[in-house]
C-alpha cells in the first residue's frame, strides 16, 4: 500500500512538473491548470503515504530522517500551492516542483526505522515540530524564489534574453511571493517556538534552556525579520533584498550544520 502511494506521489508530482513546464513554454492556461490539479493530487497521495507509514511504524512522521524529509517536501509543496492560489501565478511551479520531487526521492533513499520512544510526547511537542518544519519549508521556498529573481534580473540586465524568459513571472511578482513565503515562515516559526517553550516549561519547569538550537532559532527570526523590513525600503528593494534572502537561507543551513556537528561531537566526547 505504502509503495503504491509513493509511486503515485512521484507520478503526480512529475506530471505536475510537466504541466508547469508546458505552461511556461506555451503560455496556455490549460497546461497551468493541469499542473495545479496534478500538484493537488500529488499532495493528497503524499499525505496518505505519510499517514500509512506512520500507521505501520507506530510513530509520527518526523521521528526519523525519512519522515522529516518527506514531511518537509509535503509542506514545501503545500506552501507553494497556497502562494500560487493567493498570487494567481503559476509560472513558478516549473522551478519549485523539481525541489519537491528531489526531497521526496531523497526521503525514499533513507531506511525508515522504528525509533525508540522519545522521553516526552504530546500535542505541544507535535505542533512545535510540525510548525518549525513548515517555517523552514517556507524559508526554502523564499530562497528558490529569490534565486530565480536574481537569475532573471541578471539576464534582463545583460540583455541575454530568450523567448521563454518573457513568460517568466514578473520580478515584482517574484518579490511579492518571496515576501509572502517569509511571512508564512516567520509566523509558523513564532507559533512553533511558543508551543515549544510551553512544552519545555511543562517538562522542566522553565521556558528557556539556552540551548544552541534555541539561540540559532532566535537569530533566524531576527535575520528574516530584517529582510522584511529592509525589503520595503527604497535602497534595498529588489535585487539586494533577494540576495539577502538567499544569504539568510544559506546562513540557516550553515548554522544548523555547525550546531548539529557540535552537538554530535559533544555527545561522543561525554
């Protein structure tokens, strides 16, 4: 059952990508609408695959690498769909779906294992983790949108334009979608952090541990809030704001890589 759902998910996402690419190449609305419908079908199959795996493993989806990657891919696709419907712009789908497919395929390459029961469980912890994953998925989406902005802006400035470039989303539209994605990420992360602090207080009797991951999360909130503020000023709006958004996500990846390396080295030492 789960294998069939995985295959159906990949087929739907791949067909959705083909629809978006055809829409980008021909500008026919029918292809774009098919891309959206197939994306919705892929999200449904992906969700059922997550639920089926959780039922078989008797655990939540994010308890191992497979589940975390798969949930991240699902939330990435769902966030993009929300932005597409809100901004009514399908021309970005051809660039987002390859990332969704890559993350989902990478998740299938890891071996799902039944983890040991965690020391604490509950709805607060589940909401904390899920909303944090949603926040980082939204930041990843803003990274892709900002990178597209920078590439297209460079092509426009160098006048190396092909016919397909004119069907790309407008730079202003890319900037709006990137900003909306960051807002989704910030709200999700703020609410997720709140649930996490409540959970920590319930377990340990205090709200703040001074853990490196907590400090990094606050830093991430600060740099993305700075992006939203600077992006509305005349001197930073446009390519500078997009470059800052790209830098912010690279900082997220670097920071968590360093923190995880430090924590794993600390646990091995002790």
